[in-house]
């Protein structure tokens, strides 16, 4: 009996251990399976993530390829290529003598621009003034002797002609449509560097500039496009490839940069037409001494042109104008300062009649005035101020 019971007890303990063993092996299998799955995940999936890196790098390389030029730059390049063949060098030659009395020829260089296919070229008066010979240098065609069709000191414009046809030329814009902030290009031969281009904007329009040595003033276009000695006579062009002005001068004072002046194309148009028809500028004459009028104390007018004196038996006296009157308009074209008056008068010729609006003792009046031809004795040769450069 005791042996039987003893055998019976060992058999029960063995079965329990068997169950525990199965459970242990099951847990161990689960753990090993988890480890295996985790390992397979890193083994198969991580290399795939690494393989995507070259693709990303390749995309970044493609983005670094050169981009097309901005639209504005493309416009500038197109205009330069269109206009450049019409921009010429102007060489003025002078006979001078050294201290020994020996004669030799001296040359000064500046710029010009072809304005018609039959050989007409605009430049500045001061570029060719007193020159014995004038040559036009066209980089793609050669050197040509030029004749002076007309030259005018007060507008600082001159018209040349060469014996050549079918030339590339640049049309004149309507400078009355020019706007402050508009992109412009100055093209010329500064310091002898042929066909140099600088870019900028129109800084101001109707900038009053007094003509030295005279009572005259005209409006100029102000630009920050770099203008240097040698640029004189070259064109200031817009992005339509049209001339908005002829580069004439810049302010050259210590610490002053980016102030250049161009004769507006509307002035160029009137003066050129006069050169072709008369050989000179036909200016109308009123017969008055004038100055700018600015008076904000009186109710009317705030601005205008003040008549300092009236010449006896002049068109102004015949029209009933008196010293002290303030001109404010000609044929409804407002006049706020001197240069506007002279600009407006460029639309008239001797013999033309205009309605003059003026103030006398605060009261607005009108009168009719017939212009006469400007007497030659009033003319005085002006010089550019010392602080200006060609």
C-alpha cells in the first residue's frame, strides 16, 4: 500500500511539471517570435528608407540648375540689342597751336544717336561747338565725315548728317508720357568706352534747369542711370526702345551721385524739325523780363511767372500786359514756373497768336498776344556751369 501511494505521488508531480514546461516553452516561443519579427522589420524596411535618400539628393541637384533670366532683364537685353547699332561715337576735331606756334589737331569724343535711316544724327551742341571737322564712328560700318545741319545753344542740341542710307535708327518717344520710376537705359561712349549701357529710372520729370548766360530755362528729365563724360549726346531710352531724352549733363559735386539730365524727346522733336526746315530754332518772342512767382500768402495765384518788366512796343505791351502781372496759362496750358513757359512757347512760331491768362492785383484776366521773332541781340552764348560735366 505504501509503495502504491508512493508511486501515485511521483506521477502527479511529473504531470504538473509537464504542464509548466509547455507553458514556459510557449512563452519562450512568443518572445523569440517577437524578436524575430522585430529583426526582420529592421532588416527589410530600414535599407529601403536608406535607398530613398539618393532620390532626394537627385531632386535637389535638379533645382540648382540655372533659371531663365527675369522678364525685366530679358526686356533690357532685347532693347539694348535693338538700339545699340544706332548709337554712334562723335569725334570733334579742333586745330590748336602749341607754345611754339606749331599747328596740330586735337580730338574730343562723345556720343550721338541715329534718328532716321537716311543719316540724321542727334548729339549735343556743346559736343561739336567750334569744331573744325566732325566725324561719326559707327562700330559696324566705319568712320564718316559729318555735316552740321543745325545747332542750338539754349537747348544744347545739334543735328548732324552723314552720307549713308538704310541705317538702323531709334524713334522718338512722347516724353510727355514719361513717368517717374520708369526704367530707362543710358547708352553712349563714356570715357571712350564704346557703346556702354547703364540702367536706372526716371527720377523726375519737368526738372527746371536755367540756361547759363540767359534768362531762359527748360525742363529736363532727371535720371539716376549713370552718365559720365562722353555720354553727352547719347540716348536715354525706355523699354519700348524709344528715345525719351538726349543725355546732356550731370551734377558733379563732391558727395553727389546719380543726378543726370536729359533733354526731353518732345524738345528734340521740335528743335530737329526746325533745323531741317530753317537751319536754326525759330523762337517766338513776347518782350518781357520774367522770374518765378511763388506766393502762398495771397489767395491767387499760388504759382506762375512774374513779369518784372515789359519791353516798350513789344508783343507783350501791345497785348496790354504790365510789369507786376503774373502769367498762369497760354491757351489753357498751365504755367507754374519759368521752364514750363519756355517749353510751351516751343509749340508756337513767330506770327502765331495765343490767349494769355494772367493775374493782376489778385484778379484773373485774359488777353490775346501775337508772338514776334526773337531778336538776335538778346542772344548771349551760355556756358555749362563749372559743376556740370559732359
